[in-house]
C-alpha cells in the first residue's frame, strides 16, 4: 500500500504531529522527540518511504487506514 504525501500529512496531524519546518522538497513533522521527513510532491510516494514514515510514527497499515 502507498498513498499521496497530502494524505500522509493529514494522518500525521490527526495523531499529534506538527510541522516544524520545510526545506527543499520535504516537510518535517515532530511529536515529542520523533521527527519525520515527508516528501512534498504530487502523486503517490515510494512504497518504502511510505512504510518508513508509518514505522517512525508508530502506525501499522491498518492504523493508517482507520485514520483516513
């Protein structure tokens, strides 16, 4: 499974991540000590990138689907 950066950002915000900065083609979201870079481009993101973001956020694919 993969999704667009816009939908991933929406899910991260729902679980308490806030954007702390944007640099180049990435936006950075933070909750506590965890900082997650999210690519900011149109279309679906790479599957490995998507799953890495979920892992850093402490989410499973099922958790992510429930947030949508």
